[in-house]
C-alpha cells in the first residue's frame, strides 16, 4: 500500500456572495490537513473568504469525447436565448 | 410573488450573536450555509425558498397543459423548452433550501399535505392558447420584478440561484409577449382571445405580489434580514407602470375602468385585486387548487419505482465493482 498522501482539489470563494472556484490541487493526509495546506498554498495573498477541499478521487468528470452528445443538442434550440424574439424597443426592457 | 405571505419569526437567540449577524447583513455580506444564523432566519428562508421552488414546479402544469396543442411545431418546441426551464428553476431552488438542513422529500411532502404553499397564480386555469402569451408576459413579468432584486438577497445559495434564474427568465417573458403580439395583431377572433387572456390574468397577476404592505405583518423582519428586498405595494406599482404601456402597445385594454395616470406620484392609480379571493386560492381553494396537488401527488407516487430502481441499480453496480476488486 502506498504511503503517499491522497490528492485534494481546492476551491476558493473569492468574495462574499460568489461561488467557490477551483484553484488547483494539493496532497494532504486528511481533510483538516488539506484545509491547512490549502490556506498556505492558495491564499497567501488573501485570495478568498472561504476554502473547500474535496478528495480528488471523489470527483466524477465528463469525458471530452462526450462533448457532442452532451452539448450539440442545444445547437438547434436558439429560441432558449431571449434575443431570438423580436420585441420592439417601444415596449421597454423585457 | 412566487413566495407569498411568508411568516417570518424572530427567535430567542444569543443577543450578541444576533447583533453580529445583523451587522454582517447590514455590511452587505452574504450568509452561507455553514455560517451561524438565527433559527428564525433559517426557518423563514426554508419556507420562502421552498414555496418559491414549489411554485416553479407547480407552475409547469398550467403551461404543460398546452404543449400538445401548440399551434405550430416551433411554438411547441419553445413551450417545451420553457417548461423545462421551470423544472430547472425548481431544482436550483430546492437545492438552495436543502443547504439549510431540510430534505427534498420533506419539502415535497409538505407541499403535498398542504403545510407548504405555492404561488396563488398557478391555481388559475389556462383555457386558450392566448393564455400561454399572457402567462409569459404577465406572470413571468411579475416574477422577474421580484426576482431581480432577490439576486442581492443575504443568503448566498438563494442569491446565486436567482442569478441563474433571472438570466433564463428573460426568454420566458419575451416568448410570452411574442405570442401576445401575434394574437393581438391577428384575426378579430385571435385579438378577442388575447383580450380575454389579459382580462382573466390581470388581477391574479397583481395578487402575485402579496397583500398590501399595511397587512403584510411579517415584512419588516424579512426586510431587515434582506430576504425580502422590496415591499409588496412597491413592486406591484412598478409592475403596473411597466405593463400598462405594453398593453396599450398591443391594442389591448387593462380590465380596470379606474386605471388613471397620476402625475403627482409618477405612476398609475389602479384597482387592487379581490383579497378575499387571494386568501381562498392560497388555502388551496382556487379554481385548479385540487387538480394541481393531485397532479403533483400522482407524479410523486408514479415516480416512486423510478427512485427505488435507480438506487437498487446503483447498489448492484457498487457490489459488482467490489466483487471485481
């Protein structure tokens, strides 16, 4: 069994009200340790107001080759965008 | 609005903590799920976001009613996309409510057994195709009026859900107005249908903002907590001022003979809705009140085997993976 610390993904909330954003990853022995390391590695210049750490092994990602089946169906549904409808300017903001 | 008559309660919390909490809100900071918050803030928000979510979900029903009867394939695809958006909005909001410690199943059960409400507007029937126009134009228009300021509400997950929702909501209102333009400028019969839809949806739309400020007992606490950003009357006035010129543009008449422009206040004087009707509808006694909850109950019951089957399949896959290792 490997003695290497597991990998963690780090997410930082840059400002109050914003979503956390992925900033990078690091190794740590457990969640608390990962938070401490994240603080040292990613927020030395007060980059954020909140940190999330998630075990990298727990992240499930979509595969790049699935791009077509995931996103192409939206191509012929331009009506989902408000600009699809011609609304006269006199009517005001809508 | 999509959340009406939300009871807001003050709770016996540590005064120092309460003061610090209020100071954070006053400073424009966002409250996040793991932060300390007064029990009343949590409870009120669960009620408000939950009711908002229920409204999005129940709101699919009156429009879903016309998907199979849309007048063209294009209109059908557009309506389908809109109803799909409403489902998405419900999901964003349920998730925001769940960060406060309530479960999805609990929220659903509270809707079904009447402990939680949905917006009064969705208890009204959609009788003709013109109603699809009126709903997009008026109902989504009124919703936008309320939801835009809620993007700045104090609870982070709610505010962020609102940002996503508002981005998508503009499509909804514009597709509604587009239908109204077609109908109002169509044959005399189509024009008559457009006018009839406006007649039926006008007052229920005004009700969406909730009772008058003088009767809205819980507003003050919610406004201090910034989970309600504007008063009911303020938003209703704004809605009327924006909508009346749009009706004029369509060549339609707002069904209010007392509607007049008031130069002093820079807005319209108008007749308020019948509030006794509103309270009845909110209690579930609206024209489609029973039907709406029955439809939700049926979806919940009919979907039970799907929820179970997914879990059983996931357990089976997990077991197979363990066996292979």
